[in-house]
C-alpha cells in the first residue's frame, strides 16, 4: 500500500488538484461608476436656486447628497 493510498488520494484527485484554477466570475457585475450622474433637471434647478439656500436644504429638497450639490455649485461635473 502506497502513501497516496493511505491518504486516500487517487490519480484523478491529484490531477484535479493540480489542474489550472478557473478565475472567479462575478454573477452580478457592477457598473464601474462611483456614483450616479445627477439628472440635468436637478442640476439646472440647483444652479437657478437662490444662493441663500444651504447645501443641506438643497440636498434634502432634491434627495441627493450634500457633496453632489456642492460639486454642482462649484461647476464640477460628476460624470465619469
């Protein structure tokens, strides 16, 4: 009785262990964007809004993040 037989290993199991590993494929691939683009209607309404509105008020009104409102006011785009 060989050492492999004592360990319960066969030629087939050894070949399976030594075979190349298939790469992991994600079943639910994600979009490579960090955030969603703000629709143009919301962007225009934020730019037309009175400057007395705070970032927090505009973010709550349009249901977007405060940083998105800040980026729009500073004329930075959030498109990738």
